[in-house]
């Protein structure tokens, strides 16, 4: 059995649950676009991709999206609504992360943006257990791009096969495996616990 030295977690729907429909409903109240139409309009552009790759800043993103969705809002109000998708409580517990941190290097690997991450960091204290955040908007690449896994490995301080990674999206797990990382898809905390224990990872 290979000894795991670094444990890497995705953020959304692995540690922190979220539901985009909550944000869409509130954005719909600020303009003339029905909530069901909002995701279609967003997907018709590369705006979110550019934002999560760090190609545009937060204020430019808000201005462009407000035009796209015909919103009447302030920057501050938009940021609050855009971040209202995150739900308490966390899926993975603080006690698990604290226990892992005592024994392993702990990394966060997430496709995210500056607005969302600022809110999550401010409202979910358990993120303090991570040694390093590998975030798409800072790296300039989204999972499953090899670049973001290379960045994670640069901060893992061990070989790829000595890293364990979990993500709720299968293609991102596959991307990690192509980088040589031992990775599994997150489906539930009990299943994750079994996968960890099968590898001798304790907390």
C-alpha cells in the first residue's frame, strides 16, 4: 500500500453544499428575466469561465452579468446574492478536517471565483485547516485542465501517487488520475470515510 502524505479536497458539494437555484430566484427579482431563463443566458456566454479563470475581475464580471441578465442592482447587493447559493451545514465536518490536518498535508482544489471564495472563507471557519488553497481564478485554469493539477502537486510536497483527491464531478476525478493522483468521486461522507480507511488514512 502506498503511504498517502497529502489529502486534497474539492470545495463545492464536497465540503460546502450549494444550490444555484437559490441565487437564480433572487436574481430574477432584480430584473425582468425569469429564474428558469437565467442559467440559459449565462451558459450562452463564456463569462463565468473567464471569471473563474481569473481573466476578468469581480467588478467587470458583475457589470457584464448585470447587463446580460438586465439586472438593477449594486455591486454589493449582487455579491451577496451571488454567494447566497451556499448552505449550512458543511458536508465534511470540521473534526474530520482537523484530524486529517494533524497527520497529513491538506489542500483545497476548487473551480471558483473571487466573489464566492471570499464569502466561503469568511463564513466557513473550517477552511483554516487547509495548508494551501489551489483556486482556479488564481491559477488561471479550471479543472480538468492539467495545469491546475500541476499547481496542486507543486504544493503537495510529495509524489502524485502519495496524494489522495476527492471531487463530486467524475471528469475532475479523471483529470486528477491522469496527473497520477489517487482520486475518487465524492458521493457521501460515509463512502468517503471508507475510501480513506481503505488507504490507511486516519483522522
